[in-house]
C-alpha cells in the first residue's frame, strides 16, 4: 500500500521532530502545513527536509481564525494531486500511530476495503503528579493514559474517496462527510493513536489561550467552539495569579478524553526513531499567545479598513448618482419649457453619466 499523512501544525517544537520520525515508520510521506509557528517548529521541519526525509512542508499562516476542517480537506486534495495514495491519515502534530509494524497496519486497512473510512482508537496521555519533571521529553515524561472504552477518535481516508466531489474532513479530523452527510467509519482493531495534547503548564496555558483567540475570530464561534476549550478558558479566568494553581483541572479540560477520568500506567514504549535536535525542542508561551493576539488585531484592522473603503466608495457612488440625477432633472426641465413655448426639443448628447 501507499500511505500518506497530512497535518496543519503550529508551535509544536517540543514534539514535532519525534512526531515526524515516528509516523514515517508507518507512512511513506508526510504533507505538512506550518501555520505560522512562533517557536522552532519551522526550523526543525526545514532540517528534517534537508536530511532527505519524505516530508513536504509549506508555510501558510492563517490570519486569526483557524478552520482546520477546510484546510485539512484542501491538504488531502493536494496530496492526492501530488501522488496516488491508497490511504491518507489526517493527523494533528501531537498524534502518533501505534501498531506492531507496517504490515499490521496494512492488514487492518485491507480489511475495511478501499472506500470505507477507517477509525483510530485513542490512547490519551495525561499529565499526573507522578510525572518526572526533570525529564524534558514529553513522550518519556508522560506515562499514564486515560481509561475509556474503544471509540473512533480520528479517521483514515481512502484515496478513492478523497478524490470524489463533495468530500470533506470536519474540524478535529474526527469524522468526514460527503455533501455534508457523515460517512460510515470502521474502527481498526489492531491500530491505535497515541495522543499527547497536554504536555506542560506553559504549553497547556498558551495552547488554551491561543486556541480561544483563534476560535473567537470565527463567524461560527458561538455554534462550533469546542466545549473543552471554553471550559479551559473558564478555568483560567478563575485564577487570580499568573501561576496556574488548577493545573490538574486545566489539563483535564484541554487534554484527556472526557470519559477518561481514571488513569493507568502505560508508557509509550512503541516509540520509533530518535530525536537528534533536543536543543530546539523549546516552546515560547508568551510569544505564542501574543502572536495569536496580533493576528486577531490585524484581522480586525483589516476589516475596519475594508468597511471604510466600502463606505467611501458608497459615498462616491451616491455623489455620482445625485449628479446624474441633477443633470437629467435640468434636461427634463429644458424639454418641458421648450414644449410649453412650442419650440423644438433640444437634443441631449448620448452617453453615460
């Protein structure tokens, strides 16, 4: 089989190198959009490309609002246009394919056929009091996972289906539709997805605030904002200091599966590949939040400028319309006067006012 992954990433420097090397053990190519990262994500990806890894990276920063579903759908179409893929895996930058090997993955994919969506059961890793805070790598530091029944967390897209008109991935990559009708999905029995959404206090807080800012910039914010994000921001609003004291509640809101309140020990021993550039795995939380704020302000100013131009254009149009009406009014008055006195009606020039 030919298997590809697609992802829109932003500010994942603490995990992105490990993510690329691991997932390329199972996939033939990764198509990545760097969504204006403020940390070392861009540099790390450039280095990995220069190593000759099968990775295609484009930089395409979204201004303020973030529409993941639309962008992932477009990225899948781009991947299918670039090559012929049997299956495409829409992945976030904190999700790692877990399988015994590539053959086991292909066996599960072959069982669902080449047209039905595949589904991946998650293994949500949690921040706990047992974490070794001296361990810099989150894949090693986080050793506990949420306990839950198997369910479809993310979808896998057959290439044949991805090429059809009307196909779309929904925000979050949790499901896909065709002409807005949800497509059926089959859970893969022997493949999981290791998920590391909450990795440190700085990453968690900046992720929550930046995500909230980018969601508020969307016109469908009131109807589509994730409940977890709103809950997490609500927790931050309760804090009376910069230091977050309710970090456990925040990690639960923004990280683990909603049903996974119980944790069990399960280190990520299936990890593939070794990180070569740990010195670049740093995040800059304030930079991330301020960048999202700058984007929102820029979008707001751009909207103001556009409205101002429209108003000015409207005023100009009204002025021209009034001038044309005045000229026609004068012409009509002259015609009526000529008719009243039995004179020839003066001819007006043909043209547009």
